[in-house]
C-alpha cells in the first residue's frame, strides 16, 4: 500500500492530471484536425460533407467517452490501493454526492460523460452561430479545435478525479466496493 496523498499532494495530483489531459488532447486533436482537413481552403458550419459542426459534435462525444474510459479506472484503482486518500478533501456538496452515486456504475459514467461532451459541443456551436462564425480556415479551425479539446478534456479530467476522490463506502452504501 502506498502512502496516501495529503491535501497538497491531492492538489498536485489534480493539477498534473488536468494539465496532462488538456495539453495532450489539445495537441492531438489540433494535429488530427489539420491532417484531416488540410486539403480544404475553408470549412463551413454545415456543408455536404457535414462541416465543422458535425466534426465538433463527434469530437465532443468521442473525446469524453475515451477520456472517461481511460481515466476513470486509473483513478478508481489509485483510490482502491490507497494512493488517494479522500479524507483530505473538503466535505462533499449535495450535488457532488449525487453525481458520485449516479456515476458509480462504470457504464453510467461513460454514457453521462459522452452526453456531456455532446452538450458542450452543441453549446459551443450555438455560441459560434450567434457570433456569426459560419466558416473557418483549416488552420484556424485546427487551432480552435485543439484549444477546445484541450480545455474540455482538462475540465473533464478535473471532474472525474474530484468525483473519484469523493467516493466513500458510506456514500455508496457498500463495503469496499471501490
């Protein structure tokens, strides 16, 4: 059994994982976007091939699914082996407690995160539409998408780590089901 993280270690753990997820996904998604669309002069909001709206919706859904599929088991394992000590966290809010219970089943967590990705992408598209951003050059969209994916995946990693840290046997009504 490892020595559990204290409050400072917990904050460093969250910061390191949030930054790592954000930077990695920003670079990967920006590069992939540029490789996929580099032959296009510009990308329209909607066009015959789907446009950047379809791409951003698909990215939100898949990115959230993949980050959750990878990060959630890692964090739960660290909690189980004792390297994360939830005792150093502040008391859970009623919303946090409810989210912990709702996301306890692994499949529920993945589905809810994927829906969150779709909703976040749809909200972003709504804002772009309101701002009359109906087309992007390939380079500008690649940069935008990279930054968007990095911010979203970092925020999702922060949420996953915090919810995992607030899991307790009492909250889940179990004996060592972590």
